């Protein structure tokens, strides 16, 4: 193996969190970090079609569509404007898994009730129903489907092209139901609909579920290079592949991509990596025209690192 003909590279610089948070005796704090400031919140409100009830979700950053994180707590109030003949009031959280085949038009879906709570029930004392019923429901971390337990998936929507093509989506909703007696027809000589009591009232809204997580550990220290390559460490893991040459006289080039073992990063955090190419000196020399050099990139230098998102559908 030889790497003497490869261009020199500069080891990446990783930003690490300082180990101290409080100022020393010779320092003073100018201001707190901006992320510690409270974000403005408003209540999300939605009325039923008949305006008999209203569902209010408290303290939402996005007032257009409520958003919750991992094991988030959904807090709100069911407000009632017509209290006559109410039997019960309940609220529930449901999830829907949908898979639709675009070409053939077939689809399959599953609706799963994650949690429910009865806010008020009519009793024998005929206690009047309150106008405002607060509730608080915690999102679970898992769901059970067909006797199997899965992590609760995030809100998701993707269209997969190709033949036959699929549309997969995951969405969630919180629903409040005000139950009243079913309509009772009254005797009439004429074929017209007449009821004594009105039916139940339902008010529902979808919400986004984004179970964001943060890395359990900070970025590892840079790898240490030696004459035989990088020194292995449990903080880094390499993934190996092979580049085969069209010229049978040249040896294949072994490619190693080193990534932090945790493989969990913040959204705006740069992902550190190392790329190692190992082969004979003649194979590496022939590969040099396609390898980017420091400070310049030409059109035929096609070696690149890509960050890709992959979606798969199992249709068994």
C-alpha cells in the first residue's frame, strides 16, 4: 500500500462545547445565549361546524398547526357554548398510518387510538356540565399495531416515484367529542324528518409530531494519524467499500469513510468525516485526476460526499 502520491489534506476542526459555563473571577457575563430566551406562544383555537363547542390548545409556537415533540404534553380546554342534553365529553389522540399505491389505486390504512380521557359524565344527580373543561394528555413513546410494538413515528408524508409508485403518510389528530342523545323521530303523517334532540358534536384538529433528539455525547476528538493509517478508537467507525478499475492491471482502491460512532447530530451542526483511499501507488496515481485537490475543483474531479435521505416501503 502506498499513499505517498496523494495530495496532503488538513485535518478537520471540530467545535466542542467548553467545559466551563460560569465566568471566572477575571471575566464577566455580557449576555445570555439567545436560545435560552422564551419563544412567544399563542393559543390554538378551532370551533365545531355548528359552533356548539371549541377546542383550544394552549401555548403553541406555531398557531397555524400545533406541534409537539417526543412524549410531549398536549394541554388544552374544551369550551362548550350549548349545555343542553349533554351526556358526556371526552378527548382523544389518534394516529393514522396510510399507504396508497398510485398506479393501481389500492390503499391500506390503520387508525390507532393513542390515548383518551373522559372529561365529564352525566350522573344521577344531574349536575350541570361546566362550560370549560381543561385536559392534559401525554403522547406515548410507542404504539401497538397488530400485536407488535413500534416507536411512535413522526409526522411524515412522502411520494415515491416509479412503478407502481407509493404515497405513504403518518398524521395525528386530537379530537373532542360532546355526546348527546341520538335523534329520535317523532310520529308524523308527512314524510318529513323531525327530531326531538340534536346529535353529538365533534371538533378535531391535526397536529405535527416531531420527536427531535439531541446527541447523547459531544463530537469526538479528531483521529490521530500514523504511518499505518488512523489509529482506531471506539468514538469513530469506518464504513468500507471498493472502487474497481476498468484496467485489469490496476488494483482496486479500498475506500474507508470514518464517521462518529454516535451518528446523531444537531440540525445545524457540521458532520465531521474522514475519507481514506488505500491501494498500490500505480492505482492511486491513475486516480489522482479524479480526486479533488486543496483549493481547486475541476469538472472531471467527481469524488464527492453526499448527505442523502432514503425512504423505503415494505409491501409484503
